[in-house]
C-alpha cells in the first residue's frame, strides 16, 4: 500500500513537472513571437529616418541637433547588446522623431505638403503600433518572470536553465539623457 502511495505521488510530481515545463515553453514561445513583432515594427520605423532627415534639413536652429540625435541613436542601435540598451536607443529615436515632427509641423508650407502629411501619419501610426507591441512583450516577459520566481517553479526553471527575460523599458536615467 505504501509503495502505491509513493508511486502515485511520484507520478503526480512528474505530471506537475511536465505541465510546468509546457507552461514555460508556451510562455517562451509567446515572448519570442512578441519580440519578433516588436523588432519588425522597430525596423520598419527606421525606414522613415532618411525621409524625415530630408525634411529636417530645412530646420534652422534645433533641426541639426535633433537630426544628429536621431542619427547617433540609429548608429548606437546597431551595437546595442541588451534589451535595455536597445530600449534606450529606441527611446532616443522616438524622442528625436517627436521633436523633429513638432518643429516641422510649425512650418506653414509643410502643412499643405501631402507627402509630409503622409509621412507624419505613418510615423505616428508606427509609434502607436510599437507602443502596443512593447506592452504585449513586456506583459509576456513579466508573466514569465513572475511565474518562474514562485518557489517550486523556480526549481524547474533552474533545472532547464531558463533565464528571466528583460523588459523593453527605458530606465529613468536614460529618459533624462
């Protein structure tokens, strides 16, 4: 009788182990899918840099500063090694986009330029999509990290060498830059 109880307990333990592994595998797949969506949107947004630079060249005072900030962030993006570094550079790009668009939208001749209006709408649409994708990725990563920190489940993540995921967020230090 005791042997059967031990056997049943071992079977339940193995079943829980398998279910937990499946849950982590599904979360990891969702995180990777959300990261790919976010990454493709961020890459899509970079195609607007050259067009915005052409319009931004007409700006007098702060225009060159903002364009330099945009190009520097784009170059630094290529060497970003972590999710946090990439998030900081992407935030710099978003900030530069917003500053340049704000300055350009003050010019009356550009308000009637259909190409500029379309570019502005595309950038704003891309930024909205990026924010949504960033939220989906961060929610998935936080869910994985929260579940993997629960005491019996953290043993499973350690056993299968599953590392926590970084969130795609900008730190307060990077926001001040």
